C-alpha cells in the first residue's frame, strides 16, 4: 500500500473502469469516479496533497511482486474526534485472496500506533457479503446496524453495518501482530509503537 503517484494513472484508470459494476452496488464514489485519465490525475494529486497535509490518507494497493494495481484503501477522519474510518476495495480479479484483510490489519496498526487514535471504524453495506467478513477477521466487533446513515449517489440514505475497535482492545487482535513497515515521503522508515 502506498500513496498514489501521478505515474499510476495508466494502471489505475482501466482497473477502476473494469470494476464499475463490481463496486458500484456498494460504493457511491464509483458513480462519481473520474471519467478520463486527466480527471483521474487531478484526483490522485488531491489524494496526495491531503495525505501530505495529514488531512486524509487514500492509498493504492499494488501487488508486492510485480506492482500490479489491485485496489484501494484509506484512513479517513470522517467519524468524529479521536477516530479514523478504514475503507477498502479490491478489484474483482483479486478478491478472496486476503488483500482486504491484510490492508485492514496494516491500516489498523497505523491508526492506533502511528496516528494515536482511540477508535477505528469500518462501515460495510449489509448486502456486501465479501466485505462483511473482513472486519471480524481483523478483530473488529460488530457494533450495530446504522439505519439510513450512508448517503448514496442520488441522495438516498442506505443502511450500513458499523464495526468498531477501541484502542484498549486493539493489542488482543490479529492486526496488532501484523507485519507492517511504514515510510515517510522520502522513503525513510517510520517506526510504529509496540502494542501494549
């Protein structure tokens, strides 16, 4: 996982287009996605700017061996003070390979150990069966059904299921032991705090 670079446009654009039907049932951003490579470049630069300013952290998921773009994820400060929300998606050709789980565990470590938050949340569409299995596998308990809380493209409000992990419960989860290496903008290692 890493911050998007302008050079990622040719790899990212076709993958998103190939996954419109796969993702569009669950993720409203797909319906507002960039419609050209130029628009995507602008969006990736916005992602990078917000990341560098510490405002929002949207990342691409690239295969470790060959650099193939396989999905996206992020840490988003949209669920209140002292908290971050994890989002993730995986291209249909790479689902059921543990990618979303690995990304979630890594982001969980970064959220608690690097960002120092007290709460991490994941919100999942109740009909997205594949995604519903990821949070529990990463140690996130289901907090409950959030009725008509997720805004859809046309203004419709949809239900979502909230999974919430608190800092005091984090050390006892699989994510606390996940192998994660973090780096700053210059590529220098940034150590994570040890889970206690």
